[in-house]
């Protein structure tokens, strides 16, 4: 994510930050200096703020030891780097919550570990896909479309759709690398949905290590998929029922990395399935 992106995000959430008493000018100066030193004219071009206002803001930031200067160049101090890192994360988080509020209100987030909740701003450029009265399968259809051409798929699923088996069979035929973490209940449902031929094929793939499945004993309340170019996240309502009407989708590198970390978290809590499982 570039400085320009974060500055644009700030424009979107600045009233929220102003409510907390943070100066707009000082925020923009700090963010603009995050990737390296700049002169007054550089700051003016990045922020669109008059030079005289920038210099006043710089003086205030210097008093707080957040920035320093060397000749005509201004740069963040060590304290400034730490402060700005958190500031940028707060801006990204505010943007995410503002754009995708429906997903988080009255939905269970306890399945997301604290360290990843702290980095939830990494999902800031995600899109919220929502079912409509005239298209109640929109989220499911988009999910299938987005994973259809992927080469790497990692998925955690405590939910079951009858066409999942066909989808993953197609992916495997296209030589995709598929890794699934399934709850005990969902794993049994998927196996039950397979005919004898498909079950034999599943065993062959598992033995060849071309298809990897982990079983998790926990009753997890999050469903998500990470591919080589996409992250998709769905949540359960606070009443414990999965909400199929809303999914978060992002092709941003930060979001994909976030999703991979979430997958790793659940993989460590799961047991890999091998042929012994079927005996």
C-alpha cells in the first residue's frame, strides 16, 4: 500500500479522527514522511497543504520530538516512526470498518485471534459482497467464480454446500494445490456426499499428497478461503448461525498475507487426515 493510498484513506476517515482531537495537518505530514525524508515542496505536493501551514505543523511536531530536520530535509524520529506506523494502521482500520460495517455488527469475531484482530486494517481495501432480494445466491456464486481459476487454495470451512465437492474436484483436475481445514461434522458430510469412485479418487489424492485435508475438533465460527490472488472471509452471526448474505473479498497483498496467517493459526490446531482415517 502506497503513501498516496493511505492519504486517500485519511480523507475518507478524517472526520472520525478529528473527533478524537488529532490535527489533520500533522497527520498528513507524519504519513508523508513515513517512507523517507522530504522537503517542504514534496510535502506540499503530496498533501495539497500550503507551505506556511506545513511549516507550522512541522514546528509543532518537532516540539513533540516526532520529526527532525537536516538542512531542507524533514524526517521522522524513532518515536515518529513508531507513532506513524500505528497511525497508519488506525486509518486503515477506520476505513475498513466504515466501508464494511454490516459484516462486523452483530457478527461473531471471537474466531479471529487477537494478533490478527490488531492487524485487521490489512483488510482495508476489501469489498463487501451482499446478497440481494432478487439474487440470494450472489455471495456463493462469486465465491465459486473467484476460486475457479486459482492455482493455490487454502480454505477453512465449518459450513457445507453440496457443490463444494464438484468445485474442488475441478480444481484438482486443473492441478491446483488444495488444502482444506474442516470441522469434524463437515468432513463427514463431504465424505458421505461422495460416491465410491470419488471416494477412491480422494484416497488416491491424499496418498499422493496432492490434496491435503485437516480436521479440527473445535466448533469454529469463521469461514474463509485464501488463494494465490484472493482472500474471502465470512462470519457467523452472534446467534451462532453462519451468515451467507455477506462476504468480504480482497485481492490486496496485505489481505492475502493476513488470510494465510489465519489459515496457519487453524492448521496448527488441526490434525492432518491420511488413509488411516478411512479404516
